[in-house]
């Protein structure tokens, strides 16, 4: 009888401990998108990590600025957003790395650019996506006017601007470019006009940004514990192959 009661108590305790965590994300395939299998590579990693700790992750997808702002609001059901690059902020705290993404430049195939450092891009018109964090050095040089930043609402629009010669290049993740060129019908006629520059800006680590409050700190700890129990690199590699 004691053994049976102990089993029931442990089972009930585990059931009570299981929670549902809510995060926001954006359409950024192949890392995140509600239409993708497992909702994308980054979501697959996040769900596996939370599952390893006995919890379920629900992701809602919004335009990027709304995804960030929804997670920022006090008492929001969302405790964070992802995938994000690490940057200076007091509003959010970051998880351990949930994978990496090769960040570089898409260029016009007929007018390739050569650079070995961000300083070599001085004077060039470089496309960025509105409100995205890039690299600190690049963002600082755009802010100072040393590099002419040209903001667009999406990677797709930046690719089109590069193909048309309206900008010299645009910042983009290499996996995102590969996916968009293979799947976006609006880019079908310009595939041969653009290419990824072989020099990367940075192999960027990807994170979940948790709201910097008690609830966010709680889930950051839980998530990091779950990450340690799974093979992040294998999950990402299998998804992106």
C-alpha cells in the first residue's frame, strides 16, 4: 500500500509540475515559421529542450517588432521571443545558445563585392531588415553613417533590391537565403542574379530572449537545463541538411 501511494504521489507531482510556456517568434524560415515542419529548426530545438524538462512549448508567430513587443509587456502570457542574436539590453536575458546561423551578405552576381572586414564596406549601401540586430560593428557603422544602411521590411525585399542593383548588398543568414531562393515564387526570376558572398560577417549564435523579470528568469533556468540534455547541433543539422 505504501509503495502504491508513493507511486501515485510521484506521478501526481510530475503531472502538477508540467506547465505550458508561451513564446513569440516570426516567419524566418528555415529557423521559424508556423507553416514549416516542427515550425522550423530553432523551434524544434526549443520544444525538445522544454520537453526534456517535462514542459510544453507553444509558439505564436507575429511580425518581428510585434513579436518582441508582445514578449516585453508585463503580465503577458509570453515570457520571451526567439530566435534572437545576443545584444545589449536590460529588457531581456538570454538563454544558452540554441544553435548558430551563418550571417553574411547577399550580393549581385554581376557586381560582386570584396571585403575582409566590415571596415571595407565603408561608403557602400547595405540593406538590412528593419529592427533586426546584425553585428555590433556593422550596426555601429550604419548608425554613424560610415556605411549607408538601407532598411526594408523583409529579407525577400532586400534580395530583390540587390538583384535590381538598388543596393550593393544586403545582410542575410545564408540558410535563409538558400531557403527563400528555393521556395519563394516571387524570387524565381532572379535566382541567377544574386549569390551569397563567401566572406561571412559572423557565425552568429541564436538565443531565446526571456523577459527580464521573475517569470522570465524562471523559464530561462528551466530552458538551459533542458538544453544541456539534448544534442542541439544534431537537431539543427538534421533539419537544415
